[in-house]
C-alpha cells in the first residue's frame, strides 16, 4: 500500500508540475487608454485567449502605453521581452516597406473597403511578412479614418493649413505628404503628442475621432476638420518566442481569439462614430467639413508623393492593392 501511495503521490506531483509548466503568462501592450474600443476589445481578447486555450495562456493587457511607446513595445516584442502588441502600421513601415501604402491619402471611401483588403490575400500576405522580423502577425483591426485637429483656426480649405505645426506618424510617407500640403510636419510618437500640444510646441495633430476623444485631445484642441484623409488599421502581433512555446492547439486558440476580438473592435468603433461629433461639440470643440473641391486640391498636392513612394514600395504591389479596392467596390 505504501508503494502504491508513494507512486500515486509522485504521479499527482508530476501532473501538477506539468500543469504549472503548461500555463504561460503573456504581456500585451498598446497605446490606447481604458475606454477606447481598442482597449475594450483587447480585454475581450484576453478572456477569449484564456477560454480557447483552456487556461493555458493568460494574457495581461497593459493599456495607455504603460510598457512604452509604440516603437519601444514593438522592439520588445521582437526581442521576446514583451509577448504581444497592438498598434498602427507606422512603426512597422521601417520593417515592411509595403505597409507604407496605408499612408497614401484618399485610397478608401469606407471601412468595409479597407477590411476587404485587409482580410483578403493582401492583408494576410502582409501579416506573413512579419515573420521575417521575429514577429507573428495575428490579425488586422479597425482604428478608423483620420481627421485633423488644431488649436489655431477653423480649417475648411487647403490654404488654411499653411505653416501649421502638425504632428504626424513616424513614417516617411506621412511626413512628406503633410509637408506637401504646406504644413510644418513633425514626426513624433503618439505618447508625446498631448504634452507637445499643451505646451504649444505643436499646433495640430491628425488621428481618428475616437482616438482623439479617448485621449482627451479636446483639452488642448479647439477645432476639428473632417478630412478623412487616411484609413488607419492596427495589427495584433505576437513575439516569435511566445509563438514557439504554444502547442498547435493553443496557436489555433490564440488566432481564433485574435480574429474574434478584431471583429468586436470594428463593431465598437462603428457604434461610437455617430455619437462622437456630438460629444466633441458638447466639450466646446468646433467641427467643420472641408469646403467642396478641397479634397481634390489635397490629392493634387500629394500626387507627387504617391508617385515617389509607389516606386519605393513596388509598383506591382501598389497596382495589385488598388485592384483589390476596386474588387471591394464592385461587390456593393
């Protein structure tokens, strides 16, 4: 009996040890604050990852750039010292040149067109390219169309932007595009933007409305112009180190959690957009559309930049990308 009891104790001990070893604790960092659809969606992702891996993967989400700015977090994921990251394409463009195409203004007319491309073979191909950078691309999610805010004047036409000190994303297409529009564009990490606006080091910034509201830009900005100039996707990526630790079943579970939470984020964004303009007006921000014909003027000013980066990105890829957009429009 003693032998049986001893063997049973050893077996139970081994089972407990195996279970303890099987559980992986992962850190996920992103820049959005609590209350933003992305933060809400990632909280759901953590729950789903736990559910679909049967508790073997526990994800802790760090909102509001607690783990650093986007570039710092991305480097940490590449190094394997951070497990997961969600953010825009700006810090990824230096690693995957094709991602610069998302900074081409006025490509998409609505979110569905963008998601058609992102969820198709082009979007999957771009996720696959992340493998070359010690990253595993899990899914694309929606952040929305970008608009312009400033604290100087009501902007309704291109000429109004002249000389404006505008923060733009840290990539060359965005920087060159805004310079072509006559602004004094400055590339800067988003984590530094609020302070720069507060101290008047900057006049303006451009981001989706939800992004602006969640980050309380209304405290330092008086005007918003509905330019809708660029659609911004975000990517959820994992470190290759984390991915290698997962069983095939848990990889599928993590992927399923990523896909479902991305759909949830899209739904949250869609439900909040209609109310945002009213919320900004309630806190004293004046919202204006561009005057008729001004989008066309902006497109003409930026055309040389698009030509320049079409060659840099790859003309064949750009052609294929635009063809996918046309396919999306043909399905309407």
